[in-house]
């Protein structure tokens, strides 16, 4: 797993700050603002941690087929919500002075619904800011002829640096990483930003040396200089220019097929 981007932490912190305020207002229905305030402190912290674990699962275990992705997100949201309710509700009941032995499974399930909603909304926003859509979408045209990138391999990518437009040739790219609403193109010596999604460029580059070894990483297999691992099914892949990326567990078989290129 690559280190989370700064944009992720900004989104993550803002989301759970807003969620904490919503939970505080919801907690006032008990008629005890002190309890609502305390609940407002530990509930968002719990959600912050659980949703981060969900982001790791999405990065490492997200199914490749679109048909299963939404089910995976729903399942992760429900499991995270039940876990959160099992932790939060006993604390709340204890603060209210109620006997925990009378707390029913139905109460836990009902109070966990808002957590499920939070996690689901968080997940949808996470996919949006990560630059990788929950479902596939058409690639952005970037070929001079105007033909869709899905049908014509991309020959050059227009990037901007210091106000000047440059042509970046795929053969010079070592790898591509998703970064919010943008993608980062790396060469052996430079880095460029461009708005778009990594999925669109995966399709635009067509069949060739570019391979998806992580949900947010596309590498040029011709730029591989070394591969180390595996560690729990993940490999460290070194590219020209001393660039290094880490593959996901889902790509273990794919990376193992690249090992001869690193010899």
C-alpha cells in the first residue's frame, strides 16, 4: 500500500469533524448534553480509525469486476457499522446509567444504522477524491486525432509545467499514480500533474508495457530495474530513476510474471 496522500487526510479529517457535529446533535435527543459531548468525542475517533482500515481494504482487496465492487463497499460499511455500534453503544448506555444486560441486539442494530450511513457516504466520497471511480467510466480523449483512447493507443500526453505545455511520451514514463482528482506522471527525473483518473489512462495507453499493479498505481514494465519481496503477497518494484512503488496483494500473480524483467 502506498502512503496516503495529503488530500486523503484533509478529506478524512473534515469528514469526521462534520460527522462528529452531526452525532453530537443526534446525541442531544437523550437530553444529556454532557453525554452527547463525550459521545461526540469518541464516536468520530472510532469512525476515523475504522474508515481508515476500510481505505486499506479498498486499496488492497477491492474486486476487479464492477459487479462486485458495490457489494464489497456495502459489506465493508455494514461490518464497520456493527463493530462501531458494539463499541459505542455499551459506553453510551453506561454513561446513561442503564443496565447493559437489558441492551438488545435490535437496539445495537438500530443505533448502528447511522454509522452504516456515515461509512457508505465516506466510501463514495473516498472513491471520488482518490481519482478511481467505483464503476468504470469512459477515458478522457487525449489524442490529436480525436479518436477515443479506448480504441487508439495514446501516443503523447499534454502536460503543463510553469505555464508551458509539453508533450510527454509514454515511453518516458516510469509509472503513474492517482492523486485525488489528478494523476501524477513520473519519469526518471521529473513529475507532472494532470487532471483525470488513472483508470482512464490505463485504457488510453492500450495494450503494452503499462500494467496496473495497485488500485492507484500503473507502472511501465519496461522501466523495472529490481523487484523485492514478497512480503504478505506484496512486492517492492524499483523503476528507473530510483523510483520505487509497492504492489497490492491482488496483483501478486501479475508481479510474479514480471520477475524475469528484473533479473
